C-alpha cells in the first residue's frame, strides 16, 4: 500500500472527500459506514492524509446525533509506503461535543448524507409509532374483551339468580298449593 491517500483519490467509489486544508485532506470510507436509527448513531472510518509529513491517519469514529457528540474510538497512524501502524492504536470512548465549523461538524453532516440518516430515522420513528399504536390498540382490545367477559359473567350471574328466584317462586307456589289440598 504505497499511500492510502493515493488509493482514496483513485478509488472514489469507496472514499468520500470531506475537506482539505493546506496540510491535510480528510475522507470517509463509504464501504464501512453504518447507521443505527434505534440509537441515532453512526460508526465510520475516516482517513486523514498528511502529505507534508508523509503519513496518514485512520480513525474509527462514532457520532451520536441525539447528543450532537463525537468519539474517536481508535486511531492508527501510518507512514507512507508501510501498511503497519507506526504508532500503536490508542482508544478513547469519551464522547465530546461537536464544535461548529470543525471537521467534526463536517463528519456529522456528511455521514448523515451518506447513510440517509434523515430518511432512515423518519422511517424508524414511524415504525416505532406504528408499534406503539398497535400495542395501544391491542391493550384497548384486551380491555374491551375483559370488560365484555365481565359483562357476560354478570349477565349469566343475573340470569342464574332470576332462574333460582323463579324456581324458588314455583316451589313456593307448589308448596302453598300442596298445603291447600
């Protein structure tokens, strides 16, 4: 791997350019980016090319859209002409606020575009709302069925009481008639 940036520039189908300065250029790996609408989070790999230092950096990034925060989960630094990291990867799981007008904000916005975050989140929220409505409907139906069952038991009980009263009245009438004869 001569230079990951040369690869990034030649393989535009994989690497999505984010921004460039006088000293560095940043890309997102489109093949490994993932979005989880349940958490409203993106995981991605970013590569930063630093030609003046003949090195590039690969960074595993997590973006939390709910809290507008970003975390660098792991970082690998490579020299050109070498695919072995020159610096052991370091890991941090601490999320930090995304500062306006920074690469973090660009990462957040481009990741949202690349993953179709807005559409996926809207669809997820719609599905969750449908699930909630279905559960409420089922709960309401169960309550109605329970109420109907109670009503039916109540009617059956009332019918049994009326039947018993009729039987008692008939027996009483028979007893009275029997005592007259």
